[in-house]
C-alpha cells in the first residue's frame, strides 16, 4: 500500500467534519502509514505520564482564570483521550464512540434524581445515594476500592474520608473534630521528644489526615487550600529583599530572613490594598 503524500494526509484530516471527528481523523493519520514515528510507538502505558502532566497543566489553567489557556489545556487533555481511543481501536477493543456511550449510560445510572423518580435535594444527598447504590450492587469492597494510590495524597485522603463519613464514621461537626488536631500535635511532640524517626513519620501522617478531615468538615478542598498557600509563600518570597548578611551583630542569619519575609508580607498587603482601591 503506497504511503500517502503530505497533501493527501492533510486532505484526509480536513475532509472530516470540524470538531471531534476531525480530531479523530488527525490521530488516525498520525498513527497511520507515513504518520509520526513518535506517535506510532506510543502505548497506553507510555502515555500515562503525559495524561498526568496535561491534567495538572489544566488545573493551572483553571486557577489562572484565563479562558484561552483553559481551552488550550482542555484540548490537550482531550487529545490524550482520543490518542488512547485510537490505540484501543487498532487493537479491536473499543473506540471513541464506545467510550462516550459507556460514559453516557453510566451518568444516567448515577443520576436517578434526574432521570428517575428519586429525590435528592443537596449535593450531600446525591453523594450518599451514590455510595449506597454502589454498596447495594456490589460485593463488599475495601474503603479504598477505585481510589488510585497514585492520586495526590491530600485528594486521596479526602476521598477516603468522605467515603467513611458517608457510612456514618464521622464527627458531628468541625468543633467536635478540632480537639483531634490538638491530640495529633501532642503525639507528634512526644515522638520528636523520644527521637523516634518512625514515630515522627507516622504522627506527621496522622496530623495531615486529621487536617484533611478538618478541611472536609469546613467545606474546604485541602489540595486547593495548600496550593493557594504555597503560591502565597512563593509570591512573598519573590518579593523579599534577599538578606546577604545580618543587619547587626545581634541579628543572626535566620532573624535576617524572618525580617525580610515580614517586610515582603507587609509589601504584599500594601499591594493588595492598592489593587482594591
């Protein structure tokens, strides 16, 4: 079979209807005769890292509030789906339409409060009903079933704690939960005092898990909260006038850094006030 010319390959792509069908055609050409050598050698496994990277770039675009970036990054994530669908199609497993149809059916089943006579007034009602349906339709499974270990740790902890709460294993409210934070901090202090490295590791994990639960009860996404705080620290650090030496004989290097950070904090607050005027 002769390899198509560049003009023929481009014509094949452009002949497809604009939108999803054209993107599908593009991927078929890239993976077909005379296509891209890099695209040819990709597998589901080799593409995994790129899907993760594209997903995080999409998260950044969402946070930026820039629609042009959002559209671009959504397209990059969509391309990953089309890429996997084409590889599966070549294996005779499934194609993009199969993916879309399966997802449509799954979403209809997951929304009986929309497509059937089931009442659900709040997001919590929807979540609880979904967990109840899963428990009724399947054999008992681990609380972590279907929650990838590779998921960001804070998000995984939040998902698992939400599942436990839906089963009734929870605090009444945030106020009842807060003493747990004090308890975990005290246990961390004791592990540090004992010089117990394994204990310190464990207690820091316990404290982080408790913080995730506090965030859940407060209605805060812990992953987003930590992302925002990290960004805030970076902004302040970048505003700092880097101390090259202590200001005086009585000031050590750490105090010089602390002073520079507080000055940056003050400058940041002043900048925010100016922006809000």
